[in-house]
C-alpha cells in the first residue's frame, strides 16, 4: 500500500516558510531527503536517509544527502541528536522534546509527557545566559532488550 503522498500541509507550509526566509531553495534533492525523513519511522541516521532516498533515486550520492541534511538543520527544519556510540540521528520534530535510545539495539523513540520548556525557563532564570539550544541525551533498555 502506498501511503506517502507528500507531507502534511502544515509541516509543508512551515518548511516552505523556513526556506523562503533562509534564501535557500527547496531543491528536488532536499525534498527527497525530507520525504525520506518523513518515511523513516524513528530517528534515522544520514546513512538510513541515504538508503531510503536511493530506492527512488538510485544515482544519489551520500555526500549530497549529508549536504541536504546540513542545510535542513541550519534553517531549522530538522534537528540532530548525538548519542555516544551512535551516528548522528535526524529528527523532523524540532519542538523541544526528549528522545530515548536503547543502549543495546539502538532504537530511538520519543518520550511523551516531559515538558522541556520549563527546564529552559529555569536555566534562563538561574543563569545569566541566553539559552540557544538544549540537548538532553537519554539512554535505556527497550522492552524487547529488557526481555532478552
Ligand atoms: Zn533495544
């Protein structure tokens, strides 16, 4: 069953707006990378994105995918997360939220119900810094790895 027919219109509008403001162009390659990110459940690495793009676009180069991801990150369309012993993972959800990574199998999923805004508020209140970015890395054992 084919389910991926473009992105939701709200996300689409937001992305177009970010491209417009940045002066970058939403090229077909950048669009293909975005579609692959959307398709990949969880939080894919650049390599995962590359393999997905390659299925429809056999001649795409890994370097092209890296460049597209870097532009998308620069203009705030995607976020990247870094766990130790794992390649950088990319996330289309750029709202402040927590992700947890299984230390054994590497699966990454979102943690619901944790309010990060409050944390940033506290940091602003307790330090003279202007907070630009908060990254928290959480690791655990997923249910299947706990059973194994
Ligand atoms: Zn696991």
